[in-house]
């Protein structure tokens, strides 16, 4: 008996952990399609390379997890091409932006706008993905939904200081 082909959705697939997951899923037997979503998914060099290497198995999508219309549109495009999702992997996360948003090292450094932006990306983003992709999850078969990050959620790797 052949197991059914697997369909995978990866948010944040353009670099780092997300791109590593995309490559790992493409190397697995039985994975039919990998949906690679990122803010500039259609214009991202790493995703273009993946799509060129696996034209029948990679679908690149534009996605801003903080914009509900973007998440909704992305989910609709996935539904057009997949009967279900067996894996939803979200690797989108924000710790700082390298400019004005840095980890706070003391209470005086707290900026309400930065806290709200962090909440939008790290908390609301995963909820919006779940809201709009959950209809694609199988009801009677195993599936995996994972949200993870590198430094964003790390307490032990807090070399930058801050909370």
C-alpha cells in the first residue's frame, strides 16, 4: 500500500530555518508539493532556485503574516493546488530589525510600537496562518502544525541581552 503524497506549507521559506525545511522536505520520498511562502516569495533568489530545481514540486507564494488579506489570499492559492496540507511549518519570527528595533536591555528602552510589531509577527501571524490554513488539514489522518524560530524564542541564546 502506497501512502498518499504529502503536501507541505512553509511560511518563511526564503532563508534560514524555513529554507532548510524546504530543502529537507524536497529530499523526502513521498512529498508531492512544497508551498514556499515569504514576504517576497515570487522574487526571492533562494526560492527561485528551489522552484527551478523542482518545477513540478515547488510553488512560491507571497505572504505577509501580519496582513490578514495576504494570509487569506495565500491560503486560497494553496487550496487551488492541494487537496490538503499534511505539514504546516511557520518559521516567521522577529527579534529586531537591525535598525531602530533592538532587544530592550532596560525598561527605559521599551518602545510600544516595537512591542506591537513583535506581537503582530510572533503571535498574530501564527494565529492568522492557523485560521486560514486549518480547513486544509486532514480530519482523520496525522498532520503536523509547527511554529518555531531561532533566536526569537530562545532564552538560552540571549547574547544580545534584553528580556
